[in-house]
């Protein structure tokens, strides 16, 4: 059993050398979900999700600008994998990995012109600790701290032209990620979740620093049937401005509120499938920026036990 555990931890560490999501213009590939909690000792939770985000229309602060700017629209398709393994009752190790299938910007130029990229983004390897666990009262408070690291230190180019920062798959720099997760389950299958994720980036080789990002989600969940649940998420996203050569980039940084309903179903009590829709209903941008319109996310997860039967 110990050999299986050691091999599994090595697999998680190796997978963490793939990549996870980096926020880009018009939306984040990161999907904050209720999977941010702990798993039991010797259990592995596998969560994969596919996210599509679409952006169009420029904003100046909170003002919508019609037919403005060089970019007509932008979008991305991203698949992520999160592995969470229970080292003990209170300690977990988590690896976040993923890949951008496409990040695209379509310009208003005639003839039509497009910039695009794809590839791995930054990876994250985290340690999670359950500060407060009460099985009887169904409460959990968990903290997590992770290292964010790049897989490419040189910026990506397209047709021999260096892509802008918001089209790069990753930050090309190290950073840190922290998470706070709180869960409380009530009678009649109602639950609430409070989740906070913070990301801090260091300077990359081009003297560029992507601004820190803070996500806070309040989620209410209700299980109607043994295999069917619904979640309503209200998320606040606060993004600080980027810096280039120690100079603040004027058209970066924002504050956004997102409403995200989710339907969840379970197959044979093993596979959990969720479909989410994200709608930003309040937007405030620093300077002139392309605004996210919507995002869809399909996620699948399963817990696997490595305990002796």
C-alpha cells in the first residue's frame, strides 16, 4: 500500500509539470468550484473541465463603447485537470494542469486579420490543510498555498510576430496561489460554499508583471434528487493592473461580478458531471478594454480510493 501511495504522489508531481490556466483578456480559464475542499486520506479526486469564453464590445470604466477598438472579438477554449490526493485526514496535495486549445483575437481590418495561440500555461502545485473539520455538523474550513511556475520563459510568437500579453498561454514567470474554502451543509440537502482564490505573479524576462488577481465566490447548492443538484454562484473578480518596466499599464485591471448557475448530475454514484454558464452582470475596467460576454464550462470529476478493501 505504501508503494502505491508513493507512486501516486510521483504521478501527481509529474502531472503538475503540465500547466494550468492563466487569466486572459475577456475571461479567466480558472473555474472556481466546490471541489476546492479536502478529500479523505488515500483518496484521489480527478477533476477535468472544458471552458469556452467569448468576448466582444469595449468598455471604458463602466461605459459600453459600440464599434470601438481594433479587436472585433476574442475567445478561448481551455481544458484543465485538477488532481487532489489525501495524504492524511487534514493534509492534501493538489496539482492543477491544463492546455489552451486556442486563444484567438479577430481584428476589424479588411481583409480580415486574426491572431491566435495555443499551448500550456502556468502550473500550480499546492498543499491544502483542513483548519476546521466537523463531520457531524458538516462544516469545513480549508486553507491552501501553492507555487505557480512557468513552462516557457520566452514569449510566444505568431507569424514571426510576438503575441501581446493577453494572448500568451502563460505568464513566463513564477508566482503564488492561495485558497480559502468554507463549506456548511444544512438540513434538506442545502449547502453553502465560500471560496477565495488569490494569484500573485513575479516579473518575467521581459520585465512584465501580470497584475494580482482575486476571486471570491459565494455558492448555494441544493440536491433535489440523489443524482441531481443545482448550484447558484455569485463571483467577484478583482484584477490589479499589469506593470511593464515598472510602469503601470493603463488599460489593464478590472472589477467584475459574475452570476454562474450550474446543473450537476451523478452517474452510478461515481462520475459527477456539471454544466455551468457564466454571465458577467457588472463590469468596471481601467481604461479601454475588451469585455467578456459569457462563458460555458463542462466539468467531470470522480473520487478513487486507494484504501485496502
